[in-house]
């Protein structure tokens, strides 16, 4: 899936099965932010050369009421590792 504000970024459809939504995706963000409750999941470009920073493709962290990072974050380069982490969260 492609978000209209981030046409170069492919969002794996499996993430929506985990309850994530693009409802809180903002144009000023460097990559797509998906949210589920108090959890943010950032999805960046598949191509590392096109990413905003030097981080991994997927970053997960809890957020506060203003969507700011509220605790440690976890980074994953591949979808399988991300999905295993999401499974562990319940």
C-alpha cells in the first residue's frame, strides 16, 4: 500500500492486520507514521539510500498524548523481525 502523502514508501499490508492505521500520518514527517493506541510505527523507504536518516526501515515506540516518543524505541530492518516483535506485544 502507498500513502498519498508518501508515494515512494511501500507500507506492508500485514501491518494493518495488527491494528495500525495511517490516520495520524502527517505530511511534515520524513516517513509514514502508523499508529495503534499509544504505539507509533514508522515505515521508511525500502532503499536505505532514500531514508531520512541512517536508521532501519521500521521503528516502533510508545508515544504520549502529543505523539512524542515516550519510551525506548525498537528498530527492525526486515518485516519478519518487526512482525515477531509485534506478536510479542500482543
